[in-house]
């Protein structure tokens, strides 16, 4: 599916997503024009969930922020007034209209609670976090695009793989915030704890490479169609391959990454 051209003036939500989530913004351009604004609202909502822990000085404050966003969704689903916020107000309208499913949005908020915990204890808990967070974004995007049935599970797996790449890319950045999202059991096998990674992120390299290899080995083929939901898998594969090799990760996307997404989107 070819991307429809952008209008001369990008909407406020579109500008918000381009600034805060440039990867998914590029992928969203391959959504049909009539669904693109709703997709921008979904991605802006996901950004607000993701930053709940980043901007909170304490885990409890992150949980309060997540609850605030749950109430935004619940208010819309139950016919209560919208909250006045640049993301909450358009999101409310889309949920109220049935364009976005409240249960998908609430599940995304639930998954983010893992980020407010001191650590993620097991590989199984880590996989559930990825399925619900980045995988949940892909799932909600696919539903918005009209997908149904078995393809949804494949799309969610693809989204989770993008989430895995994001976690592994950002080990050092999160350590700088005093956080570690790598599963404790995988760290323990390498003789590490989350506190060790926070103190010295480079020590996590063997664990990062192991998780990246496992992710690549389990990566599904990109489901046909649904480009806006599945194109992040293109970036995930490229990132995980770099991580396996121990290559340095660029601070921002280079031309090669962007062209890979555009080619995959145009070629179907």
C-alpha cells in the first residue's frame, strides 16, 4: 500500500507524534489517510503511557499517571465528559465513537505498570510486558485498520519484537534514570543484578546480545498488509541484528533505516 501524501499542514497530533515517536510516525504514514489521525491519537496516548515512569520521581507517581489515563479511556467508554488535554480530548472522542477500543487502550496502560516495579523478575514477565506495551500498540493499530482473526496475534508478536529492540537499545539511557527493564533471571545467569546494570550498563552486553539473538530467532514474518501496524518489525530486525553484532547504536535513525521502512511499505 502506498502512503498517501501528507497535507501541507500536519495536524497538532501528527506533529506531536513526529516529535516524540518518529519511528511509528513514519510507519503511520502508510495508513489510509482517513485513519491516520486516529492512529496519531493512539500513538500519542502510547507516548503518554511510556513517559509515566520517566517523568515520575517515585514509582507511585507513575501509577497515579497511568490511572489518570485509564480514567480518560473509561470516561469516554461510559459517556462521561472528556478531560481537557491535547491528547486526552481527541482520544476521548475516538473511544466514544467506537473508532478505538477501550479494552485495547486499558490493556496498554496495565502493561506499563511493570515499569513502575523495582525490576522485572522473569523472562515470562518480560515477554508479557512486551506483548502488552509495544505489542499492544501494534494490536490496537491493526484493529483500527480493520484487521480481525488470527492475523492479530502475529501483529502483536511483531510489535512485541519492536518493543524488545527498544528496551535493549535503551539499557544505558534507562540506567541513567536509575532503571533497568532486563529480566532478573537472565541477568542472574550472567552473574548480574539490575543494580549492577544501573551502575555499569556495559556489563549487560552479554545479556543484551543473548536476548537480541533469541528475538531474531523467534521473529515472525511480517504479516501481509497492515503496513502501519507491521512496519516497526523492519526496524526491530535491523536493531536486533546490530545488537547481536555488538555494533554501536545510533542516537537517531539514519537514512538506511528510514529507507528500509519506506521500501518495505511501498513494496508491500
